């Protein structure tokens, strides 16, 4: 093993089969040095495509010039070869002993990591990034029928012009084709109270045998074990605290849902028997006016209702991205009424099947899916009937209503057997409450966020144990959004955006999140609600707002960049960093390096970022008519403010005052620069390519 300075893309040539096989055998043993190869490294040509990446301390180095040859030496030479062979065998034994020891040490570290060690504390090297394409052509466009039923409060609804039957068929098809989407969006803070009301209204203090014992001392107990009874220890939750709500906007799933609803309408003559008593969620929506602006107007004649489905956060995100699956139907709720998708009108009943993530990011945080469900003509029964699905298969019913509330005083079960009868519109993240603790309004400046950005393709994965290093070439819609941001932060003088790549890297992100978490803990220990925002540092709170923040506040961009995805209380900002093509590539792979700056440091050592794109473009090194700028997330925390032209000891003074960054505003006229002291404070989220004017 040797320390090298090999960067990604180094051509190693064709390795011998023996060296290649050695890598393939040894790679899985160590979590610190990994190799990615296009295949299994069996053929010589596969070896030439292997691309190791720099390790912080060391990297495996193999002789790439060695080859397997057939010996034609004389008998005298064979004696010498025998000695060499013996030495090689002895050396091999020693090496294998070292490898076994190394394997044991790595295995111990791996077990520690799986027990909850932060991924930011791990060293994962040899990462090969993968460029992927976020292709709009892969999305199913909205049909005309679905477009007519698109909820007005969806962010995509604003893109749909009013359609009428008079519009020519070709024109309607064109309009629909332009509306293909697959997005998740945070519900705005002012609407969270409405969802809290819905959760509260559908709460019922009834434990059942499906509520697992929280102490694991009791098995499945009829009516629930003593630990989940009201007044028990810890007892039945007395309520649920809504932390965040995510809306699902997916044209393909919505198309299928509306089409299935239309088929039920046709087959049932447009009217089905209504359940008695009325469903709790329908009552709540009618009672609370605030819900009218966040839920759709459903068709009561088809028994179309909102119902709850309890799950785990990551599984809920997977359903939001890929829809429900009947493959595992009944694995959580059982098969009391056959293999189907089970829902509840009660948040308490749905909570029985929700799960958190002990010692993980979602420790104590659970998920409820609020789904649009078209029950149609339901089969009613108060008994356990595993064969109820036969009524659906025979066309007698579209669903099953199991009235266990009437039979055993628990809850009604709502079951459908076709996933297209369900649209998972909202994912509600919440915590259980016990005792007299009431639900409280979530903090606006310090909102709860998913572990990964909402718009990432990897949003449902666990970055601590599932490594990914993807660069997504984003859709034209997102590229256009970034260009608008660039224009507004450069007084409309910036070049055109040629393309943009989104960086989804588990290692860099975990380091960033770990730093963010530590800062939030510091604020709580100091009993601070938020960090001082930039506009309050110059003595004039009405001015000095961050340019990128002002633009984000004006545009709805949850599918890429949005204030809803940032923690304002930590001064988490979106800022630019101009650089070269090679540096942008290296930073997006391995992160920033403090001592790698090539420009003057007027304000001391740190990572320099700007809100004014023109400042960042001035640092760029043009390559083939293109300038490369990183659009970064930055957690600035408490900022040391200076108006000096040069202030090289500003970082030292900032640290002495317990601050995490410097905001430099020369002569109070700018352009302002943000200097961050720790590379973990910055995440390079987008690589943006600007085509210079002289090449247009």
C-alpha cells in the first residue's frame, strides 16, 4: 500500500488477471477503500475501465505493468524460479495474515456504523460518481380527463391553462403533453394547523391487539397489552404532533387514479350506497374551513374519501415516489379481508402500523399517508372475512368495509384491492404525544426537514448505510429555474445556462447534516430561537436581505430549490462559488478544501461564497467557452460582520466571539461575500455551466 495522488479518471491500463481478481476479492472486505467497476473485473478490458479515487491517507496500488506469461526458461532457471516461488508463498502467507487482521478491524468498524455511528464520521474512499439523466420523457403526461380534475392548490396547476371542450383535440393533447410531473412539495407552514386539526378530529382513544407493546414485554394481546392502555406506561398516545407535511404531485399516478374512478362511476351508474355513520375524515373536512384549501373536492356519490395509512417515513417516501404495491399487501395489517390495501378513518388506528427509526434520523418520527380513496360500491361485513376479496373479483363490489367498530367496539377497516383506487396525496410526519402534552404549532424558522432534500431521487434512502454518489443532469424546467435565479442575482447580466447537474452524494451530505445538527444543538443549549439574519447585521433590518433568498421567496421551486427546503433559523442560504471545470468536478466529488484557494484572501482563510453571481463569475476560469459555478447550500450560523476592504484576521475574531462565519460587506456597498470556516458547512448541490457571451 502506498500513498498516491491519483485522481478519478486515471488510466491504469490493462491489469493482469491475477491483480484484477485480487482487487475483486479484497474490495468488499474494507469499507474505507472501495472500487467501482462496470462489470466484475474478470476480463482485461473491464480492468481498464476501473477508476479508483484518492484516499485521504492511502490507497491500494497495484502493478499495472505485470502480466501473466508462459515460462520458456531452462531447467537451471527453474531452480531459481523455485526459490522465488517459495519466497512468494511465504510472503503471501504474511500478507494474508495481515488481510485477515484488516478484515476483522474493518468488520468491527462496520458493525459500529450499523449500530448508529454517523456516516460523517466514516471514511469512504474510492467513490465513483455516476452521471444520470432526469429525463422528462420518462414521465407520463397528464391526460385531458386528469387535467380537468387537477386540484387547484397543486403547484403544477398554475401551469395548466384553462381547457374547454371547444379546444381542438390536437391542442388539448399538446397542453397535456406539457404537463408531465413527478414532484414532492412541502406544505407551507400556514397550512400545518389544518392537518393538525384533521389528525386531532380523527383521534380515538381505543387500543387494539395490533398496537405493539412498546416495552416488548408482551405479545399480541386482545384489546392491547397493559402498556398501551389509556393511563398505562407509557400508555396509549394521547395525541399526535404534526411536524411536517409533504404533498405528492405525480401525473402518472393521478392519471391512473382518475381513470379508475371514472370506470367505477360508469359501472355503478354514478352512485353508490353511502356508509353509516359518515366517515370521520369527511366530517373533519366539512368542519374545518382551513382544510378546504389543501384537500380536493371529492365525489361523495362514489364514496371517494380521504383515509389514513400508517407507515415508516422512508417507506412512505417510497410509496410517494413509486405508488403502493400489492406484493406485500397484508404484511403489516394482516389479511382480515383478503390481500388488499388497508386504510382507516382514525389517525389512532393508522398509528398502530406506523414505525419510527430508533437511533436513526427519524427516531421518534412516524408517518401517516393521507390518501384519496375511491371506495365505490363497498361490500359490508362486521365479521372477519378473508374471502371478502372474492366479491371484488366477481365484480359485485369495488372494496370492503369491515365494521369492527360494530362487532368489537374498535375501528372500521376500509380495504381496496386495486392500487389505482388510491392516490397517496399527503405524507404527514408526526410524533406521538403522551400524558398532558398538547400539540403545538411547529417552529417556522427551524422547521423539521427530511434527512435528504425533498426533490432528490435518493430522498427515501438512508445515507448513513446506503452510499450513493450521483450527478443528475436536471430537466430543462429546473435549468430554467436556476437561470432565473442567476438573472435576478446578477442584474440580468449573466450568460445563459447551458446545463446543470445536481449533486447527490451521501458522504458529503452526511458531513453537512452533522455540522447542521451540531449548530442546532448549540442554539438550543444557549436558549436561542434563531441565528441573527444577514439583514440585521448592518443596523438596517429593512435592507440587506440575501439576494438568493429574496428570489426564492418569490418563486415556487420545491422541485429543485425553495425556502421550504432550507432552515432559515440557522442562516442556511443558497450561494454561488465560481471556479474552474476541474475544480468544480473535484469539489462535487470530494468537497471543498480550505487550503486549495487560488485567489486572494482579503478576509482570511475559509470557503468564499457570494450572493451576487457576478462576483462568482469573476473567479471562473473559462473552459471551451463555458464558465463553471457551483450553487451551494451553506449553513452560515452566527456571522461576524465587517465593512473593511481587507480584514484578514476576521475569522480569528469571529471564532473568539463564538461565530461560525464572516459576512464581508466592503464599505457597506458590496458585493458581499460569505466566508465559512469549516468545509462541512457547505454542500455543492448544483454544477451550473454558463455559456459565455462571446461564444453565442
